[in-house]
C-alpha cells in the first residue's frame, strides 16, 4: 500500500511540476516571452539588442559584444555566456530561463507547443481577449492520411505565421516542441493521435515537411552555414527514442526500459529523427522518459552526443521531456544517482535544456561538488543562444514584425483547416456507390452517435483554443433537416438512449452514425487494452442500422484502428468513413464528403488490426519482426502477414483510377573496386544465394536513381485525388527482410476522363536498402520489385555487383 501511495504522490508531483506548471504561472506576472520584468506582456518589446531598450534600462549596449550584429552568432553567444557567473548560467538551463538583468538579458520561456496549431499547452503561450484562439488543424494522424507533402508544409507555414503574430502580441514564444514523430509500432499506443503513423519513411517525410513549414524563412532555405540560417520559429522533433509505451497494464513510461535490437533502432526508431535532422534541418530534438536497453535516453551519450550531435550534425539544441531528469532519479533510479549526479550525467551526455527545475536547482551544487563541468554548461548555453539569435530574439526579423491579430484565424487559414480534414478523410466502404448522398433526394437526416455533436473531441490533444468549432450536426444541417439523437456517449455503458436513436433512423431519409473513441480511451499516459468500440457502441450501431429506413453511413472518429469487422460485413451499413480527429472544421469536412462536395482520397497511415491481435503479443515487446520462439507475429504492415480489418494505405474514392507504367528502370549494375566488399546475408535454405549478396551502402557512392513514370487515368465520372503509393519488395529468401516498404508517394488531382503523368526519381540506396541483423545498411543484389498501390502495377529491378 505504501508503494502505491508513493507512486500516486510522485505522479501528482510530476503532473504539477510539468504539465500543470502553466496553470500555476500567471502570464501577466512573469516574462514568458522575453519581456522585461517590469514590462507587461503584449507591450512594445521588440528584440533584446534594441539600443533604445538598453538606454531605458540604463545600460550601455556597446559594452556587450553579444549585441554586435557584425559578429557571428557563435561568437556572440559565447560572449554572452562568458559574461555570466556560474549562478547566472544555471538559471538559464530550465524551460524558464530567468535572464540576467545586469546584462540586459530578459527572461524567456522555451516551452510552447504547435502540434497541429498553436497550443496553450506549456506556459510559453496563452489565449485571452486579445487573442482568443488560433486555427486548430486536424490531428496529425488524419493530416498524414492525405499523403500530401505540400499540405503538410503549408500547415506548418500557417501555424508559424500565427505563432509569430502571437509572439508580436506578447502571447507566445518562438520555440515550439512539436512535432511528435515516433513510429506507431503497436495499435494500442495512446499517442497515435499525435503521430504520422506506422511507417518510418512516411513519418520522417511528414516531419521534414512540417518542420520546414514551421522554420523556413523564405529565401534562406539553402544557407551555406546552417548554424546561422534564420528561423521563423524553432521546431522540435520528439520523443527520442524508442518511445511508444505510455501506460499499459501498469507499465508506464516513467520506468519503462525499451529493449531494442540495433537493427530495429536503425531501421525504425531512429530513421524519422535522422530525416528530421538531415532533411528538415530541425533546430531541436527532445529526449524521452524511457530507458533504451537500460540507459535513460536523456543520459545516453551514444544517443545524444554521438548520434544526434555527431552523426547527424544537429544545428540546434537537445531538450528533455518535462521533468525527465527527475524521472531518471525517482523512477529509473539510474545508477543510484543523486540529483547532482543526474544533472552531471545528462550534461555530459549532451542534454542542453531541462524542461523542469533540476538543472536550475542542482547544477551549481553539482559543479561545486566536482561532478558537472562548467565547460559543458557553456557549450549547452551557446547552442541555446545561437538558436534564439537565429530566431531574431536578439536582433529582430523585420519581415515578421508586421504580423498581428489579422494573421490569426484568417479566412484563408480556416479554409486550409477544412481542406486538410477533407483530404485526410478515408472512405473504407461504399456498397453500391451509396455515397455521395444527394441533397436533392435526401431531405431528412438522422444524425446519431457519441460524436454526432462532437466539439472539443474533434480537436484531439495539444489543441489550444480553436477559432471556432463546426460539429457534425452543424455540418449536416447545411445539407438537410437534421434529427439529432446521441444514442449513447463514448463509453456507452447505458442502453437507455439507444431507442430514441433507432426511432429517428426509422423516419429519416438517411442515417449518419458518428461513433468511435476519444481521449478518455486513447491519449498521452493512456494506452488501449483492446481494439474494440467501448461499451454498447457495437450493439447501438447494429440496432440503428437494422432499424433505419434509408441508407446508413458510419463515421468513425479515432486515431488508432478499431476492429469494425461487424460493420464492414453488415449489409445494412452501406458506407464507412474514418475521420480521425478532424479539427475545428471537422463537421463541415465530414458533411462535404458525405454529400459529394468533396471526393475522398485519403489513405490509412495505420494498419487496422483484428481484435485478437492484442492477445498475440504484449505491447511491451518491441521487436518488429515475427518471433517464432514466442509465437509473436510481426508488427506494422512491413512484417505482419496475418488477417486484418483494413490494410495500411487503404482508401476508396467516388471515382475509379487506372495506372499505366509508361517508363521504368529494369536493372542497375554496380562495378565494385578493390576497396568495396561483398557482405553476406542469411537466406532461407531453399533460396538462391547470389555470389555477392550485398554491399554496405556507406561503401557505395549511392548516386544511382530508380526512375519511372506512371500515367494515372480517372476512368470514373467524378473528379478526384489519387495517392500513388510506391513500395519496394526485397529479393526473395532473405531471412528477416520486410514484406514491403514505402519508398515514395505522390497525391494527384485528376479530372474525370483525364490522365496525368507523374515521374518518380528515387535514390537507389535509400529505397532498396536493408538493415541487416548487425545493423549495417546494405544494398542487396538480386531481383527487387517496385510496386505501385495495392499491386496495381509492379515491375522488377535487378541489382548486380561484380
């Protein structure tokens, strides 16, 4: 009992010290955004090195080289750090940096969030009468379903515009700890809502585009010195690494030790972060709460100094998830470290900023005890201040200074939120072309179910305050007369409200059932234990479907997949849509799809498993490949070959598309020199073994490309969008190889009766590589297969070495 009480007390303290800290901090009484102590937020603070500001503070700015804009950012940041005493330095190492008044350095709050819109999670951002809300886009999992890279980047650009406008108004910071880019390895993970799905390449591609949208200042994308490249806002890819267990059957993230092979680390868990750093040039990475193979991630020099800082060359800073150092001490009890030991460990490992109070409270004493080195503090502070200089915190960025209230919740931004929801919605079933409904024929609708009148549930988490919310019944009311009956809530423990819903369905021209789950079922700190609809929801849906007079359309709101096999096979349910958590314009987007104002083109970014999947292996087992010894199946579409409800990449349209491969590569021959060596692979006993099985990709120039062109014809009667998904399949017989993997995709809009050609030019090594058992990246020889869509078109590609 004492242990339980101790755990509950710690959880309460942790929540209070991090996630609820913004509720304790009065934003009008401290300087979250860099405003001077005596200057209320929303006033005329512009930038640190403003001569008039220094004059008002009674300081001579010429005494401080860190305000000399002719010097490099690195030199200026080092000068600023060298001006500080040890006590002053450590007070800048927490998410609330206290500033140094004698140097004219104001306070700054590092913690703001912008997962799918500017959020008020974190004390760096808040809403009030001046800025009552910001555009709330769909949850990331639904936006990813659009498979539209330009949309992903455009959303980032809009979010950063609103963030900059709020910063100018004193309501937001410049550093945003978003996006979440962990791969959804297990369908039970509660934070699937925040992620771009189960494919590492897709996740990394989303991350790179969204980060570019947040960070890039137009015209400066190709700076030679990336450490001086201006930033619109600073983005952060999280949570590094192998983090995807929150709280499952009592196993929680604060003490979980992720036991991961190097093969899975390189192939799956690290790849999105590598893409985020190398392709997105992100300016921050956040380490996670868990351990990886026994070592807390925030104290692991291999992950932080060697991988992020060394191998990938991060141009920015590394931050902890909130109170991770406290978790290291109190939960992991890593090496029996004291608080002073812990801060020394994490500083040595390369952790620059603590979202929390451990660095602020214990680093000075750790230095005095001879445990932490002041040199490491200087290094971290330099990284931090270079990022703030790139953001214009010290010098301003003139092109953003005019942004203000007019740039928040603008009509264009709201329309983009609606478009994002429409593009992500996935059509899962459409018997007899029941959809789209026709408003000239359907005059009355029964709109029923737990989410029929959804408002905040559509926003998901890290959502902030939206500009407005259009619920499903609001959306459908624009097309027909709506009879709304809830039927049951999400938990659906009470059957008493089902009858009024069935009664409404008996009278209506069509019935829309809006069902699913919400943050009470899947969320941060809450993993799922099953893949079913809660309570009596299945019974409710079947009863309404059986009673309905007109066609029945089921709309599912969720992040993770749900076993809706019953609805898939129920002939009374004519159509099924997945709408994720569609954001502030969700009701409008769903209705537009149902009534044909928009032709759905989304594809599932997750496999929807059958319910018994959860009985086949524990969530805490991280290996992705099948485990024959324990009888565990593989994970994700890349390694799972059992029966499913809906596959990754699935999605229907109101029209039909045909593919025609117009040109393609057939073979690539690589002549090896005497310094390039063949590497063995393990094959099935009956498989052909080529004389040179593979070569390590680092030993190849990797400048060969896979080039092909496909013509997409819309042979139906409606304009529509098609996602051309490209997979590669490895040569047969290689033990442990994936079934297939995404190597590229493009979304095309094709008018009815028209055709469009799209060219792909994909890097050979990146697209066809395998990560072998020893974690080498190798290019296998033999016959690879390039597959478009669900085996719509495929062609072989022979790789040979000699």
